[in-house]
């Protein structure tokens, strides 16, 4: 009996260990990570460009939220955690616009895959600086975007579809065909993304509008941020009800079904409808696109190459 018990625990340990190593530490083609890099870079550009017209209005010394005001608000709220932002050090309009231009160039360089190891880190610092500068201006986008940028720093995101490729070849540097680092970065995005979906779905279970099926109509009925007017759908309450419950079911099922090879294409296809529709009815298009970038991390390189 003891021998059988010992053999069972040994086989269990070996099985779990081999599955763990295969999941995290298998060398893979960096192409999916490069696709995530391009998508993340484009969303970052949209995020930064959204500050173009109001940058000095918010952050200048004579603006709505100068550094002194933010520090006073944080002290009144009892904030004890220091949040880095280089924007606290500059409050003149000329300085802010110059730094903003540099930030846009860094995001563009990351998108194009130029000096990716450096620009990924610097772009992450840029996004954190903007979101930490005035946390009352942040929303759902900043945590997802920061997550994507952080994990891009960990892998060879410039090894495919990047300006780094001809640059590395000219310098005689090796470009990895397969990379464990790429797999680690992708797996972290996948696990983190699945956890986000679980949180989204479970949070909606506490909302009566999501239980009752009215949530999508409430989003459609608001007028201050929607890009298009879909209020005519009020004549189709069953469509609105089904749409609402589809979103909840999708977010609850995604963390479970996305790991299944057969269910994955269906979940990714439904995700395109869910996020594009939410972007259109809420106006949070960059956030919806960022979540679609998270979904792209689940498409393996062989599927990407078969479509090209």
C-alpha cells in the first residue's frame, strides 16, 4: 500500500512538474508577441493622442490639476504610496508639449519595433506617468495597457515584424527563431487576461441591471460619450436583453473555455463582437481595442502564419 501511495505521489509530482514546465518554459515563435506589441503600441498612441488638446489645460501650473493641487488632494485622502510620474517635475506648457511629443515618438518606435527592448520600458514609464499624474482622470484602459506594456518588456517583442530585425542582422546579432522569453511573456498576458475576465464577470453579478438584462440599454441611453446613436434599439427589448446576458456569459466563460483548443476560436470570434460593440456604445474604444489585443495573445504562431 505504501509503495502504491509513494508511486502515485511521484507520478503526480512528475506530471504536474512537466505540465508546468511545458506551459511556461517551452520555446515558441516570437511572432504572437510581436503582434501584441503592434496592437499595444497602436492603443498607446491613441491614449497619448487623446491628451493633445487638453494636456496643458490639465497639467500646467495654471491648469485644472497642477502638481500642488494633486499633492494636496493625495495628502487629504491619506495616500501613503508614492506614485512615480515625471510629469510632476514639469508644469510649464512648453515643457509639457515637448515631453508629450517625445512620449508619442517612443510609442511609435515601440509600434514599429525600433530598439524594442528600450522603447518598451520607456513607453511603460510614459503610460504610468500619465496615469499616476492625476488618477482621477484614469479609467479602465490604463490598468490593461500598463499590464500589456509590462509583459512586453520581458520578452523579445522585436524579434518579428520589427525594424529591429534588419538592424540586428546588420550588426550581426542573433535573432531568436524560438524563445522561452516570448512564451513567458505571452503566458503572463494570457493568465492575467483570464483573471481580468473573471473579475469583470463576477463584478457584473453584483449589478441588478446585468441580472435584469437592462445594462446594455442603460449604456445605449447615455448621450455624453457614445460615438453613435443606437437608442432606436429600445424597440427591441429582447435583443437588448440577450446582448446584456451574452456579455456576462462571455466574461464568465472566457477564463475556462479559452484554454480549450476547440473552444478558443469561438471565444475569440465572440470577443470581437463583444468588445467592438461595447466600444461603440460606451465610447471607450481604446479600452475595447486593448482587450482585443489581450485576446490576440491566445492565437499561436502556427495559426497566424496559416492566415498570412
